[in-house]
C-alpha cells in the first residue's frame, strides 16, 4: 500500500495479567482514552511518534496501570519509572530509567530522542536533563498510592515467610516451565478460560488479527512451536496486580513508532531496570520490519531480546498476527515466561497475543476503535 493511501493505525496495551472483573471497566476505559488521544493526532496528519507519546502519556496518568502515578513500589517504598520511545523512520530512540521525580517518563524519553546525542539516561541524570528542557520535577510521593503501600507490605510479608519469587529469572531448567510461588498475572480463582470476557465482538476486530486464536494453543503454523494449553500450566496463588503500558503506531506517511512505559515490579531492588525501556527487548520500531511493545515478566523478555526477535520475523515475511503468537510461545517454551505483545507492520497488518489470563488492549484504525481484555 502506498504512503498516499495508507490508513493510520494505533495499538495500545495496558498490561497482561489476571484482570479481575471489578477492574475490567477501568482498564477498557483507560485504553480507550489513550486510543482516542493518539488516533486524533494520526488522523490530523501527525507523526506516529507524536501519537505514541500522547497515548502512553494518558496511560501513565491513569493509576489503573503500572506506569506513572500508582505504579508498584520498590523495596524502599518509592516509585521508579522506566520508558522508551523509538522512531521507526530514523531508528532514533530515547530511553530513561529509574526516574523518581518525573510524572511522565515517556515525555522524558521523547526529550532524549529529540534533544540528546545519547540514547539512554538514568536516575538523577535523566531527571536533570528533562528539567533542563522544561519538564517539572515533582516529589516522589505524588506518584505513590496507599493501595501500593499495602501491596508492598504483603510482598514483604511473603518474603519473610520464605515464599520465593522466581518471576525475574524464570525456571531453573530452560525450556521447562515451573510453577511459580508468586506470579503477578494469575489469580487463584481465575484461569484463562474464565477470565473476563471480551467486550467487543470478535467480528469487529479487523484484519491482521484473529481473536479466536489462542497463543497458547497447539497450533504449529509455519513451524511455530506453540506453548501447551493452559490446562498444563498450574497458576499459583497470588494477589491482584497491574502491569506495563505501551503503544505502537503507523502514520499516514508510512512511518512506525513504538513506546513502552512501566513502574517495574513490586518490591524490586532500587535501580533494577526491566525490559520496557531497553531497545529490542520491551520496545522496538523500524520501518523495515515492525513496531512492537511488550508487557510481562521483564527478565525473561530481556534474555530473549524478544521485541527484536518478533520484528525480525515480520521482516522475514511472517505476518504480524503469527509473529506475535510465536513470540509469546517462545517466551514460554524457552524460559517459562508470561506476558503480552502488540505488533504492527509497515503495511498496517497487526498482531496481538498473550499467555496470561488477560491483557488490556485497544486498536484504532479506519474500521473504528475497539478494546478488549482477552485475545
């Protein structure tokens, strides 16, 4: 499709985990607001990079998600934020990590992309750089919610009881998924089959996407090694959670962009950086392949450089729908990891997949705006 006839497209996600029914409406409302904001930019002739930044900013400001205000707390009781923004036309990228005094890390990432000779800034250096370009510095307490203080207390209590958390490292034996003592995606009363139903009719989702296809099915298209069915994976007992946000966009000029933002994981060691802000891991964009944003267990995603892995398959001719399924299958079969992905090709074809009970997602294109909680 030529640039003159290309339809703008925006995909967003609000994290992959076991979204409880009482939080379903907040998640869909949040991703819908992000879609409306970002897609308005695209339909007005704005760039994919602008649309992604705007959409992710909306999600960061919504405490429903684990990005910006309301994020998980570190072991020291603070919010530390990471974000990456990447322009697929030029491969310019801007990343920030471990920032505590910025309300919107995706905006700081944009400043790094546009204003810095560097690609990645962290901690106080990133904060000072953003402040020097007009971003206000805030007190970290403005990002902290009481509910997260309670979650941190629960996590400390579990740790004191010797309940180890293997979320970060994956199973001891590669390729052999293990039961987790603490998995931020599963609830002991929610399986993938009983998670909150999709609120948008599957017939309305549009091209490039098959919501009836479960990425954990035994499908073996084009040699994909798909993960075993959910019956083979026993979800451990856990507690309510939330997760990373992201967006990918295609503008009318045929350019792609991607952005991912996160507050990281609960009770993490201060200074820990996950996949979200690392190029090729939780986020990547290249006009010659695809734009991607991931969510889920950061350490396994980093080890597999999973974002670049998925976009490379699109470059090799695999349609985004299948490449997304393959990526999540690979995450599970190689390291026992769980998460979700949104993937958008330069021709407007897209794919979404997750192997958690749910993932908040949204799509806006010439067919309209659709949101849901299950693929």
